[in-house]
């Protein structure tokens, strides 16, 4: 089977959506009449016993994406409901035999389904019903094709390749559709706005393709690439799943008042799931870790440990974010600064190394899959610090001893640029204020003793070049400085 075939119908439908003028309403009506279920208009009826009134909603076609689904409805109506039927018939102007009724127990609502014609729909509603019907039919067909193809594959590797190929293709199509829809928020992808038929149909297509990848999640999760991007619906559902645990963790943090920084580190990472944004990319691996992390962390919180336990347990829960690594190593650095000697620092680092190595991770999965575990990162950092301090102590005896009378050659910073400095010294030579044996000696003197705001090191060749090639702007700048000197010398 051609791997691209599954999505060909979606691609052709997208083309139709973006060029609806090419499809006449007569063609759509005929197509739906020939192939789709009977056109029906669904009315939602609310019964008000006290006021002896019925409230009937605006009718909606049964193929419309927002048409109600009758899950827990019954056709057998009670005597209390039957007494309202004549009044409903009168208001809707319908005849016996041209409609059916369903009673929704949970909502206490009566649905009246009236036979209708697709020709009576506006073109916008007709096209919307057409898209919804095509997408529903295609989703069912694709599920059957996937199931048939997998049953014909002879090895696990072939199945995994096939599933991951479909995963990549559907995710690419979702990204393509999102770029056409241009939603401001994730919720915009699932809202039908009615005033833009093209946009509504693109959203329906997006939702249908997303249902296809979620079918792969449910039926063939073990074959998916866990480092692939998870669909927004899956992220939203995971967020709802961990929300109660997240609230309990936040409540604990508010009561025990641990270090605000460590709380922010937790919140910043969990917010990608709790409050997902279009700009976030969340993988299946991250979703799995987040579920396991919140469950384990809440168990540890309920064990009534002291407030400082959060730091240790984020290490044990493999919370390998850069922020937590920096936070943890900063704690060690602060402890090292309290030690009076390097020997004391090395001893303390070995103590941390022993303690970290002996800790057993509660979670083997990681927050960031392509980084080493938190334990590995911390151990490597401690070992590097120990190595550095040991090497430093070994090299100290070989450091040259500085003589007490040795002068430190501190360069003088000047407010002049290199061209201005070379021109100014040229003026000093021309006026006889300084009388060097050679001009080269002056150039070396400037290079050895001056630095500018821009450069720490001035080369002799640079001064030599600027000395013999003076620009007008350089002359004017130095002239202004000399005028300042003259003003300062006034009696």
C-alpha cells in the first residue's frame, strides 16, 4: 500500500476548501443525496411545565459538525412528554410520519428530528455538511486500512516503520493545516465560527486528522516514536488528568513555603502541560514523564517530609532541566565558599560525590530525553571540580615567585582614540615638549603604557599607520581637547 494514499483525500479536500467556488451547490446536493444519509433537521426542545411553554432551538442539519449525538436517548416517550407533541407540531409546522423524537434523560431535553432536503440549506451550511461527511467517512476508511495493512505485515520492525511513517505524515499535515488556520490559541483550532466557511472547514479537517493520529495512540502506542510531537488534544487531556495532583503540589508549596526558586523551576516545566501554548512543542516522552513525576512527587509530599526535601527529590525524580542543574550546583558552590581551605573544599566535594552516587533514581525516564540524567550531570560536575582543585594544588609550587620590588605595569586608560593619541603625541614632538631619539620609541611607549576604552592592546604598527595618515576629524577632535586645556590654564 502506498504510504501517502491515506492522506490523499485530505489533500484534495483542502484544495476544494480553498476553492469552494469550483463546486456548485447543485453538485453538492446531488452528491449528498446519492451517498450520504437522509438529510434531517434536529431541533432541541425544552419543556417548561410551570409556564406551559415549549422552547425550541434553531434547527441544525444532522450532518452539521455541531449536530447533537444521541447516546443515552430513548424513543419511548412518557405520557408527560407526549402531551407536548401537538404544540411542538404546531410550532414547527410538521406532520405525523415526517419526524421522530428522542428523549435525553440526562439533560431532560426532547430532540425532534424532521426529514428535510439538502437543497434547502444555504451554500455555507451545505459545504460545511459536505466537508464533515467526507471527513467522517474518510476517518473510518483510514482506520480500516491501517488495521488491514498491519495484519498483513510479518514483523514488529515492519509494523513500527509503518506506524511511525503514518505518525510523521499526519503530524506534517497537522502542521500544514495549523499554518493555514493561524489560530491565536490552541482552543481556536476547535471552535466553529460560522462567519468564515473556509476557516471552519480547515478546522474540521485539522480535527479529523488529529483523530487519526489519536487512533494510532490508542491502538498502536507501543510502535509510536515517543520523541515525536504529541497532538494538542492529547496534551490537553493529559493536563486535565494531572491537574488535581498539580493543585495539591501547589497547595503544599504555599503552606510549607520552600525556596521560591525551586517552586518556580517546577511550575515552569509543568506549565507546558497544564497551560499548553501553540509555541510549545511537547513530546509523548515529556507527557509520560510529567504523569509519572507528578504522581511520585505527590506521594513524597504526602509522606510528610520537611520542606527541604524538594531539592533532593527533584534529583531522584530525574528532573534534568538546565535550571535545576544550575540551582543544585549553586547550592554546592555556596557550601564550598564557606570552607577555609582548598583541602576542605575537596573533602566536601567528595562527600557530595559519595552522597549523589549512592542515591537511587525513582524514575528512569527523564524530563529532557536527549540530556543525561540529573544524577549523571551532577556527578560529572563534582568530579570536574575535584579534578580542577587537585590540578591547581599540584601546579602551585611551579608558579613564578613575584619579587617584592617588582612593579606592576598597569596601563593608563585614555579618553582619546588610537588615531587621536598618535596625532597628539605627534604635536608634542613637533612643539619640542618631548624629544625622543626616534619616533618608533614613542610608538612603543604609547603601546606599552596606554589603553583606550575600546581596546586593551594597542599595536605599534597601528600607531605608526595612524601617525602618518591623520584624518581631518581626528585633528578637530584633538583641537577641541587642546582648547579645553587652554581654558583650564586661564589665570
